[in-house]
C-alpha cells in the first residue's frame, strides 16, 4: 500500500513540474508605453504590486485606446483592472495603437525595467489564458488596420544595408552571393552583435526586423494620407514577431537569443520614436511577450468587425396646413426652452464624464437596466 502511495505521489510531482510546458507556457508579460507629451497610461511605480491581466482585457484596452467601447462581455473586475491602467478621461484617447506580440520571451519586465524608454509603462506578469482573442471593432470605415506581418518576397542587400544605417551599424555584403553578408549592430551596453546572413536562423531573424521596420514606415505613409482626408478613422498597427523563437530553436546558447532581444528592443525604440513623431504623440504602444511551444506559436490577437445596423429612414408625409401665429409662438418657445435645458444638461454631463472610471455600470459601457 505504501509503495502505491509513493508511486502516485511521485507521478503527481513530476506532472506538476512539467505541466507549464504541457499547457504551452501560457504566462507572459505586457507593457504599455506612450509619449512624454501626451499621457494616456497611468504612471506606475516599480514598487507597486503586480497584477495579472487576461488576454481579453488586453484586447479591451486596445479597443478603448482606439476610442471605442469595450465588449459587453467584459466583467466588472476586468473593468477595474483597466481603470488602473488607462487614464479615465473618455475624451482623451490617442485613437492609434501599436500592438506587437513577441513570441519566445517570458518575463520581459526584467529586461525593460532599466530602459528609460519604458520608464512610464505598466507591466503585468503571469498573464492567464493561451487562447486567441478577438479585438472587436466597428465598421471598417471607422478604423484602419495595418498588418505588420507582411514580408517582401524579393530581398536585396540594399534593404539590409539601410536597416544597418538606421540602427547605427554596418553591413558587409558577400561579393559572391547576395544576402550572405555579415550585419554588425552596436548595443546599448557597449557591445555589438554580429549576425551572419548565411545562417538560416539569423537570416530569418534579420528579415523579420527589416520587415517590421518597413511595415511601420508603410503605416506612417498611410497615416499621412489619412490625415489629408476629411475622415479621420482610428488606426491599429498589429503584428507578431517570431524571430526570438527562431533563435531559441536553432541555438542552445542563451546568449545569442539574449542579444536578439536587446537588438529587438533597440529596433522598437527606433520604431516607436518615428511613430511618436509622425502621430505627434497621439499613439500608444502595447507589447505582449509570451513563451509558447511550437504548436501554439502565432498571433494571439485577431481583429473582427461588427458592422453598424442598417439605418431606417422615416417616410415623408404630406405637408400639413398652416397653423395660427399663436401656435407657432408656443412651439418656438417650447423649442428654445428645451434646447437651453439640453445644453445645460450636456455641459453638466461633460463635467462629470471627464474623470469617470472605466466600469461596466457607467452610461457609456453598460446596457440600460430595466429592473
């Protein structure tokens, strides 16, 4: 009997040790960062207690930052969490979000804590849930979605050389074979990383970084075109970067993947600096990093559109007979009095809404209760 108990206990211990790998390492980290001129995220000290966020809560935060209402399925507890992250003013939203998933990094908080760029960010560890989340947005005319995952098919040494110049490095191409040179990028700690394009994993990592920068430049050009039009839709820049995961699968040496993380952070710093300049500070970045297995790798967030209901127009009726001056005077008086009352009520409502918390029981984000 004791033998059976000891065997069962040993199996439970082994299962508990390997259960995170079986679940796919669902934990991760997320941090938000905005500009120094426009604050859309609450400042958070490193001494504050870290709370866990669910993936639907991150998607709801993106919807709110774009200027739309969160999903009706958002619970009151989730609304309270978002109220700790976002500025509660519903009239101050950037209406532009840069959402990037980084696959292969768990515990990114320890890496970015000492970086001045992310000093005013909010982070959360042990994010629960590994299923995909749909970011619900209104009609496509109200929001512009730019994918950051597109890659060019025909690559040349010029694109890599331009990227090295952007990062303050150098690229030595191979005279015999294209896309076979050595890319050297200096890091913030004084060291430098050398990436050989002849190796499959390092080439895929570099091409991922170059594609990310070019897609951001494409999004900036689209933003300039949208700013000249009469309509001003919200803008969502969304993508997934798997270059770190590729380095981890290819090399057992963790220092190579660590250099890749540092180079990725340096690239993100350049990217977000150009976005801040193009959007004039009206954009918020969301970086979600997670470590999953090969089967679960890929983008966690998908975008779905919920079109507006079809409008119903009132049918025109025949013109009524002219009324007496007394009736016209009474109607005009009632219209003016009603208009003044509505104007005063609107001003009072705006004053109350300026610091309204993000909870489901508010008039903006909850259905009307009939009980």
